[in-house]
C-alpha cells in the first residue's frame, strides 16, 4: 500500500480550513516534518501485524507514517474537528477502509479498545502523556 505523508504546506491548509489554532490546554502540537514521524515509527519498532493505538493524532502526520508500517491504527482524538478530518486526510493519502479507526474521546476516559492493540504511540507533551499513560496501565 502506498501512503503519502503530509507536508508542512498541507498541514497549514488543513489547519486553516478547520480554523484550528493548537490549544495549549489540550497539549496540541503538530509535527510538520515527515522525517520526524518516520523516525518515531522506526523507534517504536512498528511491524505490519501490529495494532497501534495513537493518542492525539491531530492532523494525522504521525498517523500516516504509522499506516505505512502497519495495517491497523486506532487513533484517539479529543478534538471533534480533528477526529472528523482524520479519516478524510487518511483516505486522500492512500489509506484503505478498515486500516484506521478513530475514537473521538478523551484518552483518559477510554478503557476498552477493541482488537487487542499491541503498541501505543503518541506525540504528546509531558504534562499530558503522564496522566494518559497512568490511565492506560
């Protein structure tokens, strides 16, 4: 499956279209360098058979890089605008139906993820990641 990654210009276009300004209270930050996303995937040692849970996918930069390495990603996104946009962005970049599941909720309130996830990947700031990880354990 050929999946293209997001570039900085496209990320800005999506953010403008959604009237999106990263919310500090939600710890939102958007990775604009596709090399950084690919490095995160390599360091997480993602394999084709993994079911990856991504917390806070935002616009989808890391999501697309994950989907280059595996056939199954469940993304948990608290921002409704981003949760609705993510499948649209994924499809326009070559992601097939069934590869991506989006849960529009606060990751600290999600206790059951169907499909036996094998990996957890997130690009979160420290103040958000610690409570989320403690909830997931």
